[in-house]
């Protein structure tokens, strides 16, 4: 069983994050979920889904929303829960995905600022030399944004912008989302058939 931390920030792209969450759980991954305060606001804005401030309630709501039968592998934490296992290298996940990743969060991670659980978890993944995947969501990008991405890429972080692929001939927005989530799952080493492959 893969142990994955998923961080969701306030950048646009919540449907991608929720599709990724569902696919990770369907793949029988253990998922440790952290959503920032801005992420809660964006979730309401983009998909009309109000998240509770209580992590146990949020867990039940997410399982219902994603139409999953089992919640045993999902762990939800508030962004100020310093007792969460993902805050320590003694209980580090196999990998972490920040999707979507705001430029504010990207900047903090790139500069070692772990002042909340999400950024601390990313710092732990980096110091323990585990796999960190960042799905940055901003356009256009400033020199500061690009510099922070370059700093992270230089130490092995996967920078995976949510760029649509049109060679798959997507018919719906969900088709585009699935292609992006498929690329994230590929980086995590999780088999998936969310989208057609080039040459097939």
C-alpha cells in the first residue's frame, strides 16, 4: 500500500485535486489530506462543495461526495495540526502531491518555510528525500515563480503543470482532468487507465 500525502491549496484546480483523491483511494493508497483555508474557499467557489472545519466531518463528506464505500484509508487533518504524523520524518509518506499549488505555497516550500502543516509536510518529504510532486496553478508566471520552480526542480521535485493534452481528443472537461491526473499517477508509480496513451 502506497502512503501518499495530498495537499490542496487555494489555487484554481479543485476538480483536479478531487479526481486525484478519488483515484488514489480507489487504488488502495493510504491518503493523508491537508486543505488550506484558501483551499476550502476555492472548493466552495469552484464546485459548490462546503467543507467542514472538523476533519472527521470533512472525511465523511468527502467519501459521500466522491461516492466511495470505504473511508479506512483516508486521513484528514487541519492545516494547524502539528500532531499529525506527516509533520515528522519519523512517519513520512512515500510521496506528496500539492495539487493545485498556489505560488504562495510554492514560494514557502522552495524556501523551507514550514509554518503550517501542508508546508511542513512538504519540508519533511524533501529532507527525507522522498518524492514531491507540485502541480502549480498560475498564469502568467513571474520571474519569482519561475525561480522558485527552478530551485525545487534542481533538487528533484517534479513540477507538473496541469497542461491539457489535445492529442487525446478530449470531449469533456473531465476528459482533460483525467489526462492531468493520469500524469500525476504515473509519477507516483500507480497504474491507471484514465486516458489513452500515445501510439495506442
